[in-house]
């Protein structure tokens, strides 16, 4: 088999992986909501599916290595031990939160959150994808796990000139966009909890970065904020 054929086979595998995730999201969303007549749920599936397809197609040309990292298992070789525990618990918490929001929205017949705020939520989810594209464009080592990769360096351009963890900043937009779009006020408490968990991870990730890169302290002095410019 030629390298091109292998690459195409791998790419098909990535799309199948995305499809399985979309099916999982749809099953959880509409089972929890108790109905298929849930426009916000369909919009969320379309946003995630469209964003996922676009990212796979773009990264397959831009940085196949990064795409492979992003599509890999959440438990990887070389990953910090504490991060294996953290990420396992985080994925579980995210899935429980995700299932709770459609159920919560159904209790008010999907009318608790006004339409204009649901639109804001959808725009925040879109902004998350924009932030991911921007980050991946300047950092081909943006793995989903905390580990030091061969050839990795400190990046200080693009979004890294604004905050030290732009992928996490983008995730905050997703965390608050999802409950607004899905119509769950109570889901915002989960957004806050997940955001605090991500902040904790960013602090501990920087300990690993400081051990590895002698210029990271200088970078952190130049870019003062971890997640939110002019806040923290």
C-alpha cells in the first residue's frame, strides 16, 4: 500500500471516529430531552459536526501529525501522570454535564432561555472553533494531553501573544455557549465547574513547561494572562 493510500485510509478513519462521536452526542441529547423536536439539539449537532469535518480536512493538509495527536486516545505515552487522572475525570464530568442539559431544558418545555441568548450560545460555540483554528495555525504541538513532544518550543505568536493557553480560552467559550444554546440555566453551574477544572490544569501544566523550557518564565512575564486577557 502506498503512503498516499495509507494517508487516505487514516483520514477515512478520522471521519468515522467523528461520525461515531456525533452519533453518541445525538443519542445522549435526544434521549435526555425525551424528544426529537429539539431544534437547539439539532443545531448543536450540526455545529459540532461541521466544525469537526472542517478541522479534520484542514489539519490533514496543514499538520497531519497534530491531527493524529488530536484524534488519539486521552491516555498517551509520555503524558504527565496527574493529567491521566485529571483527563479521565474531566471527560466523565463533561459527559454527565452534557447529558444533564437537554434533560434540564425539557423540564421547562425548552423555553427557559430566550431565543436571543440561544443565538449567543451558538455564536460562542462557533467562536470556540475559530479559536481552535487560530491556535492550531501557529502551534503544531497543541496536543490534547499534557506532555512534552520532541521539537516542541515555546510559542509566543498569534493567540499566544494574548494568553498563555489559548486552547483553554476557546474551551471557555464552548463551556458557556453550550448551556445557553441548549436552553439550560442550571447547566451554567457545570460551565463554571469545568472552567475551574481547566484553570487548575493550566497551572499544573505550566509547572511541566517550566521544567522543560528555560525561556518559559520569560514568556510568562511578557504574557501575563493564562486564560482571559486582563483578568487571569
